[in-house]
C-alpha cells in the first residue's frame, strides 16, 4: 500500500473515531441533563427542562395556586409506603394519605417530570376532601425514588402496576382510580395498555404526551434549539444502552390501543410544553370508553388552576359513571 493511501486511511480513521466519540458524548450529555436525578439537580437544567422560562403575572398567579397544594401536602398526616419492585431490585416508595372515614376507593396520583408527590398536593387535597384514599408514588429518578435515572413513564408504568396490585391484593374490594399529570399522565396511559386487575375502574390523563420520542423531539427543537439529528438519535442510543428501551417504543399512543380502562383526557389549549395537538392523538388512539375535555386559556399542567369547576366536575362525573 502506498504511503499516501495509508495516510488518507489513517486520517479517515481518526476523523471517523472522532465523529463517533462526539456523537456518543452528545447523546450522553443530553441523557445526563434530562434523564438523571443528578442532572435535574442543576437549577439551570431544571428550568429549561420544565419549560417554565419567563413568567407573566397570570402564570405566577397560577403557580401560586398550585403551590398551596404543596403546603397542604406537607401539613397533612401521611404514611410512607414501601414495596418491592417486580421489575428491578429497587424498593418503590409512595406517600399514603388516608381518609377521615373508611373508603374502598383508592386514587393513585402520579406526578410529572421534575415534580414529586408533594407537587400533586392540590389533587391529593381534592381527593381527600372527596373521602378517598390517596397513594402518591415517587417515579423513577424523582423524590424518594431509589433510582438514579428517569424513564419518562415507560418503566414507571410497571411501578404503578405494582402499586395497583398492592392495593388490589390487600383490599380486594377496592376500586382504583389512576390520575396522572404530564409525564404522570403518560405513565397512566402506558399503564392502561397492560393487563390490569378489575379493581382499576378509571384513568385520568391530564396533559400527557404521545411518546417519549415525540416529546423530546419537541423539547430539542423548542427548548434546546437543536436538531433531532444527531442530538435525539444519539441520546436514544445512550438511553438504550443505560435504560434498555427505545424512545419510540415508549409510546402512550400504542399502549392506549390496548386499553380497557375508561379514560378521561384533559388538556389546556395554551399548552406548548406538551403541545395541545397531542390531545387528539392520544384520545383517538384509546380503545376504551373515553371522554375529552379542553381547558381554554390554560398552559401546561395548570388546568385545575385555570378552571377548577370544569376540571373537577368533569373528573368526578366521569368517576361516578364507573364507581
């Protein structure tokens, strides 16, 4: 082989190796800052990831309403629950808020991305006022979770099913409601695509996304100002390596096609974080009994703050149809 040819091949090899390394590092960076508990501890990353950005007076007012739920949650007597995961060596953790009078209704309230059981305080408070038992799990990579990584609902769906089975086995006459917000909504929808005990009567899907790929594609373009390729493709590769699943596989739409759980879908028409257009996609995919509610002038995850009367009347009427 000629000396010049060897040099060209060597250069090509170096360039290829550099490109491959850069590709991996890019994906690893995106994975770290969006899908690990440590990554989200960075205030700058958390701000970008949550999509908060600059807030006007109305958004601050809505945030203040939701914040009262956290205050209530911190003060209400509760129990810490812990059960063994059926899909890992981890212990699953949840907060249990018990009613003043015995009830056979159990609501599993499922928080969103960068949130926590306390972040669902306003919903827990309402269900407590209705006299229901409430279980608020910590999803992977959040709050009390022992996991250091976030799975955007895909693996969390099995943890939710573990909580469902925990309730059904210990309280055979129980009637179970799943209520998720944002990533918790995606978790709820994904869970309904699995085989669930008859105890599960209703699901509430509040501003959930269609798939992990779709929501990250939206975030990469709008929040990180980057392109799908190579960022999302490399992040997907890293996620498959570390967490064992493909972003496209993690689809609420595909899971809903198998659902037998009556589900009410709620979304704000001013939601840009989980685009409002995703509402019709998940609703149309759902194979079970279903209803759809649009909250006008509502941004992401503030539907119960913008129009609490419509929000809760829709939910309680839907629950009462099946419980």
